[in-house]
C-alpha cells in the first residue's frame, strides 16, 4: 500500500471516478490470472526462504572521532557534519541469512502401486478366500476340465 503525499504525488497518478473502469478491468484480469494459478496442481518439491530487511546507521561517535583524526581535511569538521556526510554518501551493505534453517517439503503419493496391489490382494484373500495359489489351481482345473475327457 502506498501513501500518496506531496513528495510522491509526482510519481503516482490518482485516478478520477471517470477513469475507474480501467482499474476494474485490470483488477478482473488479475483475478482471472489468479484463478488459473489456483487450478494448477500442487508442486512436488518446494523450497522456501523467508526474507527480512533490517537497517542501522553506519558508525557511532567513536568511529566519527577516528575518521576526524585520520581523514585529511576532516580535522575541522564537527561530528554532526561527519555523521551527515556518512549518512548521505557512504553505504555499507551486508547480506546474510538470519538462520541456517532451510524448509524443504517433498510430496509423495500416500499409497504406492505395490502397496495398493498388496492391499487389494489381501482384502480379496480375506473376503473371498482367493489367492494366487487358488487362481492357479482354478486355471489348472479349467485346463483339466477342457483337455481331459
């Protein structure tokens, strides 16, 4: 969410009531694209990193005093001037991980084909007294019945 004030009004254009149809058309297209994403299957592997931003002022009074002594031409500058100069002209950028934890999720089928096959075979065996041995005996019985007069 952007706060529209005098400073950033030059970067953002505020729509009038007559121009809102453009907003609604763009919003409906965005919702159509979102519906497409909802219909996609869940990914099998997912890695997620949480991003966090923090900032701090560079230096303190002791650092400013050392700079005042060591940087040529800064002997006559006040600590406020040095602090202001550093804040406006010097950047320190450090990027690191907050912690070393990586969350990785892997999805797998709840039941493998072999387990499904064994479960169905076990259920049939318990329910009907039917097994692979019985199946072969049934085939031999039919063979003997047809072939032996």
